């Protein structure tokens, strides 16, 4: 049984490290507006499984919105202003995402956050994301804001070395995580999504990760 959204309202922010904060249910009041804003984004730039530099296809499907989008192919990992499928600019960042990201970042102590990229990841049951660092951005002084929708997940919050033992952080629909500052380059990932059916999102998890990439 998936936890009811209402159970999350009023939950207190949780400090997971010096500059890592979990904001339980923070996005819930904006979920319907957010989902409405995502529909035209995903029509213009549908989910796809990008190729890794090693020639494999990623298990997690993804899309982007903003002036820059994260892409991967034989040339490596990078940000591009153009969607490689359409050759057109990525869809604009919806205002609701800009506002929500700025509010969440401020709550975590990062004022004035203005993202220019949003990576949209689509997980199905069994899909995982291995430990990695977000190193393709130009300015590591800016935080990362991550919004969870749909099926619950267990986020792996590691240290500065891949070998550091990660914390296991449960994430539910509407939760927002923010990390930056001295914790900006922590390794992180997601354990395999467990089978289930969210009452609003069905058998999937969508994660929105907002960054200042350029």
C-alpha cells in the first residue's frame, strides 16, 4: 500500500548532512500544477533511453527541459542546448518548477537559486541508478534540487568517494531533496524501485532534478 499524500503534510525538514536537506512532502501542494506543466514538455521531448559512452543503453529513461539538457552518447556526458532526437531546443522550464526549486533551495539555505536545466528521469519497477557524481555542471557552488513523484524509492546518499558507505534515504511522492556546498559532489544513486502502484502516478516513479548547468 502506498502511503497517502495527506500523511506527509506537516512533516519537518530533515538534515541528512551538513548541506543536505530532505523536505518531506514539500512539492505536494504543487503536484497537480506540476503534472499539468510536464505534459507539454514530454510531448515535445519524449522519454528516451540514452546511450552511455561505453555503448550501453541506460535503464532509466529520461528527458529534459530548460535552456540546457543533459545528454549522453559515444562522445560522453555533457549538457546541450538541443534535443538530439529533434534537433530543436529543449522545452522551456515551467514556471512552477522554477518557483518550487527556488523555494526548496531557500529552505535548505541556498538563496537565489535559478536553475537552467531540469533532468526528468522515468523509473519503472526494478529500475535503479548506480552511484555517481553530478560533475557536468559549470558551477559547483549551486545546489541540486530533486523532486520525487510516484512510487517510493530509496535514495543512496554516499560520500566523496565511491567506496564510502551510503545512507539509505526513503523518498515518497512529493518529497524534495536539496544538496550543495561542501556536499555538492557526494556520490548518490537509487536502489531498484519496488513493484507497486501509486494512486496518482501508477506503476512508475518520476524524478525531476534541477541544476544550474551553464
